[in-house]
C-alpha cells in the first residue's frame, strides 16, 4: 500500500492545481505535448499515446456518505492499480467530510471491452485537492507517467481527458485540446496553471 506520506511527497513535487473560471479543478498534470504530432497549425497526439491515455483514464461513480451519487474522472498513475482523482470528487474536500460508501471505476467506458471494478480509498491531500484510490481486479490499465511543470510555456497545447457532464454527454471519454494561457507564480515559484478552457464539471480528477 502506498502510504499517505509517500503519496503527498510524490504529488506535491510533481502536480499543480488547474484553476478554471467555473471552479473546476482537474488538479493533475501529464505532460504529453512533447509527444504530439504537429501538422502545420494543427497539433495532434501520437495515436499510440492517445490510446494509452484513453485506456488509463477512468470514469468514477461515487456513493457519498450521505447516500447521494456523484460522477467524476480519474486515471491510473505511479504504480499498477493506483488511481489519482480530486478529493472533492469523493466528497472529501472539507476537513469534516466522511469517506464515501462505495467507489466504482469504469474502464474503457462505452467500448466493447468496458468493465467496472471496485476501488478503495487510500488517502488524500486536501491542500492540492487530490486523492488516491486502489482499484481491485486483474489486468488493469498501465499507469501513466507524470510529467514536469518545468518546461511548460504559455500557448503550449495540452489535451484534457475525462468525462465532462457525466451521463448527460454519454458514456464515451472526451478528449479536448486546450492551451496554457498563464503560468502564475509567487516569488518565482509556480503556483497555478491557467488553461484556455476545455474543462467542465465531470472532468475533475482526469489527466491533462
């Protein structure tokens, strides 16, 4: 089991929150722009990388402590079976919040090989609005590697993976192209990354 201390150390050193005007925090960063294919003014992902990221991005169905249900996104990262998402997707952003009653993970949603597995809550970092889960089952998607924020630049293309608007938009994953519009720093230290749209309710917890 990944200890909460180890999780916080890994995430805090590599991940930044993504502020958006609607208050949606994806909070997770996977640098894939360097692996993109450029055609004139169009930027596309390498097909192999695209499929890998889609396979590792999952839809979360969470039954909260108060019996209500919410949906969000998550992704396999770090080591086999670990899923990263936002703490608020689990209803655990506030200090007095309780653990969810159950967490379902939908892998390859809407595809012929789609399947649902259970996940257990392991720990969180409320400062970064991040939480870590462990999925149950075999033959789980390969974890995605974390990138670094050190080489980010304004106008750089990024791609957002997730399940915006949940069932309202259908079961298939949505991949949206966006760009970095601001790198907000404090005394030279990067604190926030602003992107040019592409994030909506339901994207929370998914990779960029």
